C-alpha cells in the first residue's frame, strides 16, 4: 500500500499542467518532510532543517519559487537529499 501512494502522486504530477507551473519548491518541501520523519539528526541540525522548511513554505506561498528552492539547499544537505530536477 505504501508503494502505491508515491506512484499515484507521481502520476498526478506528470499529467497535471497546474502542478508544473508551481516550480520545484513544493516537491522540495515534501521531500524534506519525508526525509525529516526518518532522519536521525542532532537537535541543532533538526532545528536548522525545520527553520529552513518554514522559511521555504513562506517563500513558496509568496510565489518566490527560486528563493524557496535556495532556502532548502542546506536542509537537503543535512538530510542527504540529492537534487533531482535540473533547469
């Protein structure tokens, strides 16, 4: 069942032009959320990731996609998330 959910999500993103116009920030935030739930980080690193995620969400809601993505770079490094999308 757990394998079906990501597959369905991927299909929705692939077929919906509305999602394509959002940029990558939404997907980056979701990747941080997923990795953070499994990560074993120090309290300081976890706080850093959570702060970056909160900042990114605010930027995303403000329509500042590029700034949102940049704000998550440090969180991605701490969580071991590799960049999957290229411009």
